[in-house]
C-alpha cells in the first residue's frame, strides 16, 4: 500500500476511535471543518507550528488530537515536534502500522519529557 493511502487509512481509523469515545471529530482534509494550528513558541523540536491529523472535540473544545504515522515518519523531526506540542495541549492519540510500536515507543521515550509522555493516552496499531 502506498504511504499516502496508508496515512489516510490510519487517520480515518483514529477518527473512528475518537467518535466511538463520544467526541465530535474533525479530520484534516474534510470540507466541513477546519483544523486548529498548535502554536510553537519556537523552541520546541523544529520550531514550526503544527496542525494535527484529527481533532476530537466536545462542546466545541478540543480534548484530543490524533496523529497518523507511517513507518517512514515515526521518528522524523517534524513528527517529534508534533508529539511534543500535541501532548502538552490535551490528550494525544497516535496511530501507526502494526509492528512499529517499539520504534514509536523508543522515539517517544528518547524525545519527550515525563509530562509530555503523560499526554500520550493511546497508541493504536492498524
């Protein structure tokens, strides 16, 4: 399966997971909602602001952010910055292909603080 198709599939499964938890969901690329940028103070990871792949909202407030990762981008500087920013601003759910949990857990352990690790509430394998 192509990387873009796999990413889209994981993103949709994260959205379904959030919906099943009772959240209103906004998925990057949908026409009916727009994602909220998470501002980077400039000193986190690559320094850039980031948009999540999925947002889980309740009564208009964002409680969860979801990130879909393929095997190629689990440990990139862009992804690490996303993990750090999103885990600081609510619950972060990360979706990955089956068989890559150890790579993701190592990446998180090596790059996130204890507080940021506490913001990662689910790792989903698809």
